[in-house]
């Protein structure tokens, strides 16, 4: 299965690192991709940071990275808003970094009668944001969310509540369900395929979450590779309707397999 793969889309949280702890073998895994003549793009659902912010973060953690190597759910959300809601006022439940990314992409953020509410992985969340978001949603604003992840895995088996959990609160209070933009939406893979010229059938999605990383590969006709270093376990895979094509304990073993193909 790996022999036909030319491009690997790499999840980060739970796949390459947990918090600020690099998963053992992750650096060698990225080297193996390059040494075997393949390309990689860091593909993240984490909308708490702007796509460009991952360049210094990844470099600090020892990973090679240029801006062209990163594609995030925040970037995809900005593209969606500009296509589906051009020029409309948007109220954001998100970080300052996400706000900056949307603004730089031409999205108009406002608290005055917005017609769209956007939610992200908001590590700067406060009650005022929740209150206003519910108010605007109940008044009929469109509901868009960057990613459906329930939690963000952290070292020591701990987690942070992610965008999906925030949206569950907003849905419970407003009765409105969001349109999710990031993984498992196949658009992220389709956009990258168009940007790189690599067909979906020659792309592999590598990640630790069945309902995002593995599902997006299945939805897009790409190879689905699950690593057990983050959120999902073998028991989760056995119980899930979404099945990966390949499973590895971590990217360490995946890197070894790449060198054999």
C-alpha cells in the first residue's frame, strides 16, 4: 500500500507530539519521508493557532518546516467563508491567532449584527463569547466550525476540550448544529491535491483520530494510516465503523516501513 504513496498529510497533535513533547521516532519519521523521495504536508485540525504559527513551533520542536508545508482547518475555514459568505460579518469564538488568520484572509470580524458565527479550538474562551455566540445563533446566524475534534490529547493521558466540545455547548444552548470545515471534510485533501498535483489515490493521511484523520482519508479516497500514540486505541478501532487501512504503534514504525518500500 505504501509503495504508491507520493505525499503524506501529517496530523500533529497526538501523531508527532503531545503538547510540547515530541513522540519518540517522530523526527526520524519525517526524515524517512524525504529520504524515500516523498513529500509531506503538516495537516492540522487545531484552529487555536494560525497556519503560519506552526512554522516556528515545528522548528522549535526539531521538525523541518516552511509555510508551504502547513495546511490548517483555520486556513480552510477562511477559504470557505470567502466562498460561501463573502463580505458578511462574522463573530468568532476563537483565539487571537485564529482571528488574525481570518482577518488577513479578508474575513470581516464583528460583534455588531453578524450573520455568521464561527467556532474554533478556543484556548482563550470566556463566558462573554459563549453568551454572544448563542444570542446570534438564536437570531439566525449561520453556524460554522473549524473542526469537530472533541479533545486535544496532551502528555500523561490528559486532554483539553477542543472545538467539538465547545460546539456541543453552543448547540445545546441554541438548538443549532454547525457546519464543520476541517477533517473529516474531504475538501482539505482535495485542495492539497489540486495545489500539489498529486492525486488523492497517491496521498496518505496519517493521524491518531478515527473520526477526523482516518475519516478524511476514507472520504477523499486516500490511504488511511492510524497511529496509536494519541487518542485512538486498538479497542477503539475494533469498535469503529471507520477502519484505517494501516495501523502502527507510532510514526516510528511507519518510518521504518517507508524505508522498506
